[in-house]
């Protein structure tokens, strides 16, 4: 006797796809002779949500003997990912991150003593909330001409960087060779003892070099730089239905 059994078997298979990482918004502030400072940052609308966003917080200050006491986002602690002392050991640049959250929030930093400080914040969307960043790389130099750092990344990631550089009258930084500038701020534009803080992002690849050229070698000075790859969030699962007939 022959029995025929027919039934529908649904197999749920998620595709190996990832969301595209996109830049959202930035905010920055400059403080002189302060022990703390803050800036308000507002996360944009879709596609940015509390479940796919990250804040990249860059802090550069002029006295490396003073240390950061805390970095908070709406009262919650941010995470330090790297730092570099530059300008012959006098100045310090650090990168911090905060994953998730939404709306307008105050990003605040406090120091162990009085400093002159740049505080900048950029938000990105489509970022994995568990493994948000890869390995950060920091570099510094006293040779005039260019700032550069090379990061191990991958296709689908986005490399973000920040550079701080001393500058004299008329000197500026130009991002090369490719990428998008996001922040460019100067402490004393066009004058002596100027400091420039700039940030950019560039598409991920096996190896990504982030380079800024100082436009006037005779007026340029030491620099510090940090770069880190952002990891993409998994895209919404794509389901495939398979009809299986057994006889």
C-alpha cells in the first residue's frame, strides 16, 4: 500500500545583507580656559533611529597634563576608543563613542584642570549596536606637510577620522585624496597660535588611508590624528519560502 504524504515546509533563511552606513549631523564647540564644556546635538530623522545610530565624539585640548574626568551623553557615560598625544607632547586628541539614543542630547566633557578645548560630535546611522567599531588607529607627526593614518577596514564599513593641527597665519588643511569633510573648525583663524580641528569619512576597504594636506608647509606645524572603521548593522532579514513535497 502506497501512502503519499504532502506537506508544506517553510524554511526561513535570512540573507547576509547589511545596512548602508550614512552620515547624519554634527555639532561642535570651542572652550578657552575651562574645566568643562558641552554641546547639544540632535539626531536627525529617518533612517536614523535609536536602534541604529552612533555618536562619534572628538576632543582635542591644549594641555596633555590635564586628563579627561568624564564624557557623558545626556548624563550617560561614553566610551573611549583611542587617543594620541601630539605637538611635542603638549596637546592631546581623543575619540569617544556612544551607541543608540535619540532626540536632542547634551554631550559634556570635564577635565582635571583648566584647558583650551575643541569638542565635536557627529552622528551616523546604520551602525551595528553590538560591534559598532573596528580597531582604531592613532598617529602624530612633527614634520610639516601632511597628516596621515591607515586603517584596516572592509567593504560596507565607513572609516571616520579626526585630525588636530597647529597652524600659523593663512595655513589650512585639505582632505585628500577622497572622502567627505564633516567638521572644520579653527581656534584663531588667520592668526598666530591657531589650531585646526577637522573630521571626515571615507568608504571602507581592506586598507583605507585618511590624509590631510597642510596647504602652507612654511606655516604648518605638528598634528595628531585618529581614525576608526564603523561596522554596518545587519539589514532586515529577507525570508525565502520553499515548498517541499515528500512522497
